[in-house]
């Protein structure tokens, strides 16, 4: 690879949640929603696409704006927002973009000759009589599309939302929110061929699904004759999956792919002990060359409206199941990071306060978490040179980075803005039963460097930085060899 890869793997001024990774030819493309830094609601920007060569997942480039809100004829004002999309190559070899226009309760489709766009509107998902899906009383709420073109050319659309409180529009049309559904489409990629089938009911999901029922974020993949349905569960912070031998099921629950707080990993189910701040996540899996990856998003700025794309390698076991992935700083790097040089604090995969982490929601999270650390940046959305950092690290706050291959470590330096003097303690143990370095920091009004000498037996380690007594903004650290 040309350089090391980190999480988040796109530039720090880019906020792409709901990522759908797709491999077309010799590149992997990321299609997602598009948040705005410091926004007040989800998905306020137009769709863009990023792509990378399959043999170098550090080398991402922006394909440009591929679709704008106002291109949909039912949104000429641009007031409605583009929520989580999916893109698939159709039987005619063109590329089809599927999207839900926020909570309008309809689903649009656009087409392009190339995966990187641009895309042009061609219609809304509709019944054979022309009636738009979502405009007939009793329709299931069209939301979060996931699309599959099977080996025989059949086209399947998966969607659904299991909210208990219907939106104003879905209520107006008497839409149902029963859970995850599947519809087969005609070869025109627009017309419903079969009535929607409820595959993942939000109520009374017993047995293996108990505690991990479908909520949103439908995504579908096929591998070795097995259909994998990926979704965000009732917990919201995890991606789960189910498997079937047929595109219309029945699907058997298989487990958690990833949790943005590493919940359900190593038996931890306590949200207050999550390894990062929780909120919704949405994503899918992709096989890139011979490796599998799970794509997801994290939250920044103490709320759920400035989310960033992350990815991790994930192991496919011989029985066709996936082993739950761990959140890391080195995601697409194909191994640990080099144990030398300077690293931005923004690549922390673990973050919590003295009282633990928590869950961001829509009810004034910035006030609720004003004592907690958080990822943020200066300036406005999409500046050329953003300076993303961890703000508000107070006494007991921890930032964790995984993993580094350390060799001949001689010292560590930190770049911080100090609001209250204290100390930074560094350990390879998140519980800080032992620490191998302590850096004393004094108050300063600008970003300053503090350092100490230290040593560690050569090996692969996580690094945890804990603020003691002070109050700092954490910008970067350097491993000195």
C-alpha cells in the first residue's frame, strides 16, 4: 500500500455514514449518506462517492457529487434529505442507485453508465399499475434499500423500518412499520413483480433473534450460494446478520458482525462500559480480493449528525459464519500500525470518560455529555484543512488506539491544548492496572508538545492515554524510537 490506513479511513473533514461497499471491476466503491459537520439533523448534504483500488485500501479518492436532492422530481425544493442508499449493477450492466427520501415513504432510483456517477433519476419504485410504493394504504414503509441482482438476473429489493412511532407522512398514508421486507422487481429495476414479503418482523422475534431484532439498515450479499442479510438491530449500535439458502428466506439469525462500542464482544453487554460512544450504525460487508471487511460508521461532535466511515477486517469461518469484528484504529491497514512516527488523536477507536461512555440520541446529547470527551474539528463543514481532534478530555477520560507494532520505543510525545494542568498516563491495559509512561502537562493557551522517555518490550500493543486531573484537547502523539 502507498501509505498506512486508519479509521476513519476517509479524510477527517468527510462525514459519510451508512456506507455500502461495492466492488466493481478493480475498485471498491463506498456509497453512503452524507452528513454535514455540526449539523442539526442526519444526511444534510448531497450524495458523493469514494473509491479505492482493491489492492490498496489506503488510496481513497473522491469521485465527486453523484446525485443531488433536487434531482428527484418530488423534491424540487431540496427540503427532503437523501438517506442511506445502495448501488447495484443491473442485468443491462448499468449501475442503479436506490434511495429513500428521508421519511417521505417513497423510494427513488437513478442510473449511471459508471459506478462513480453521475446518476440520473429514472423513477420511483412502483406497482404494475403505476402506483408508487408507499402511496397505497397499508404499504410497508419504504426505507433503507438493499438490492441484490441474483445469478439468474432476478432483482430483489430489501427494505424496512421498525420504528414504533410512524412519521407524519407515513401516518398520513396509513403505512405499516412491521419490520424488514423483500420485494422482487422486474428487469426495469423499478416495477414491483411480487407483493412485499415480511421477512423480519419487529415484534415477537423470538429464539435466536431475541434481543437482536431487526430495526433498519437492510443490506444483502450472496457468497457461495448463501444469502447474507445485514441489518442494524434494536440496539442500533450493532450490525447483525442472518443467512438463508434462498433470497426470500427463511433467514436464520447468525450473530453480531460489529458493535461501535464493542458490545457483545468478550461477553460485555453493559452500554456504560462500551469502548466508544454509542448511536446508530449502518453498513455492510464486502470481499475485497481475498479478504472480508465490515464497513460501519462512528459518531463525532457529541451527537449523531456528523458520522464517519470506518471498516474492519472480519473473519469468515469454515461453517459460513462471521466472527464478530473488533473496532480498531488500523481497520483497512492489513495489520498493526508502525510503532514509530506521529499519529493524529482522531484515529482513536476507544473513547470514554471517568464515568464510562454512553449513548448519543436526539434529545440534547451535547448537554447530557458536556463532561465527556468527543471527536470534533474547528471551522465549518468541508474545509480544505480540517484539524479534527479529541476535545474535552477531563480527569479520568481515556482515548485508546489499536494496534501498534512497537520496537525499540524510547519515548512518547503528545500535542495538546491544556485548559487545566495535569498528567497523561499511558498504558497497554485499558483498566490501567499498570502504566509504562507518564507525561506531566502544564497549562498553555495554544497547542503545545509535552513528552517523556519510556520503554516497552517489543511486540504488538494497544495504547491507552488517560488524562489525570487536567482538562485537555488531544491533537496528536508521536512514538519516538
